[in-house]
């Protein structure tokens, strides 16, 4: 199955529950201040899903546009956030003119993409010489072994997962796409398995497989899994990078 087909299959099924489960996950990430967004600017999010990240820019920018591959995700975004401009499309071929957007962002989408440099280069094209590119995504530790185990776990949880990367890999992706890093921010918080995998969103057998993997390999993932009664608590790591044309 192609990368895109797997993503659409997973997110069409999950869309309404995904929107609810992830509603507040960016609330303690200082994304708008970090982005240096200004009130006259246009913001585009590539892989906007149900709009939970893009909505943070409401009141901070003049125009908010979200692009996503999956119609079901955009359908939920349209219902919940009617003020967003929404476009169905592929991050590899953004249907926007060069230098037409002030801030081109992407949150929690690059880990679904095996080959992210062409996507970041597209974001750079649309941002143009004066614009900014901002990437937000989960990250692994810098240990190759821990990253491998975390990715095995993520692939069981979500078959459309491609690869979570360490901060050093994001820096290479950005600079290899013809951008220079203006700022970066590493964030760490705790989450729990019961929140990460809602029973209404994920098939029961997947939840059981993930539980089995954590029991066997949890310590090797670098995610600091700790039992809490029937549940598990773990460390969630995210990174924000702000960049502009080199
Ligand atoms: C984990 S969700 C994140 C959604 C949203 N950014 C958020 O953080 O709430 C990943 C989203 O990226 C989208 N996506 C993945 N690959 C894409 C691509 N090549 N082009 C456009 N959207 C893509 C998926 O359809 C999905 O909605």
C-alpha cells in the first residue's frame, strides 16, 4: 500500500475521535509566540488534520489556511472551525503560488512521511524569500537504538506511521531543504497510554499489541514507560523549528 493510501485509510477511520482526543495537545506549546506571527500575516498548515494546531493562530494572524490529504479530517475541521480556509491536497505538490504565504507550518505530520525533504522544500517555495517555515513534530531521543524501538512501537499503534526522528535529524532535514534555522524549542511532557490510544479510536487488538510491546521493550524505547495501575505513563517529546531561506 502506498504511504498516502495508508495515511488516508488510518485517518478517515479515526477523524472524529482524533479531533476530540488531541484537542488540547498544543495548549502548553508556545507555538504562536515562537512563530513570530504578525496580525496581518497568512498562515498555512500542511497536514492540518482536524485543525487543532492551526486554530491556535486564530486572533494572531489575518488568514488561516489548512491543507490535508484526508477528506475525513478536513470534514471535521470544517465543522469545528468554519473560519479556516481548507484545501484537500498533497504536501508534495502544494497548490499555492511561490512566495504567497508568510508562515508555512506543519505539525505532527512529518513523522508520516518517509522522505520529508521534498515536502519541506515545497514549504520553502510557498514561503518565499521573506517567509518563514515552522516544523513541529514529536521526536525520539538521540539514541539510534531507542529511536528504533520507539518507531516499532509507533508502527504497531498506527500503521500509517513512517518514522519519528531525533532533533539532530530535523536540523539536517531543514538545512538540506535550503533553509537556515532561526530558532528551536524542545518540549517534554507526560502522557498516558489510555489517552494516547483511546478505545473508541483504536482497535482493541492494537491496544493489546502495544501493551505487550511496552511490557517487553518499554525501557528500550527511551519513552520512560512507568506502570500506573492498569495504565502506563510515558514521556512525550516535541520539537519546534523556525526557519527561513538560507
Ligand atoms: C497526526 S495528524 C496531525 C494533524 C494536525 N496537524 C494536528 O496536529 O492535530 C497527521 C495529518 O497529516 C496528514 N498528512 C500526512 N501526509 C500528508 C501529505 N503527504 N499531504 C497532506 N497531508 C498529509 C494526514 O492526513 C493527517 O491529517
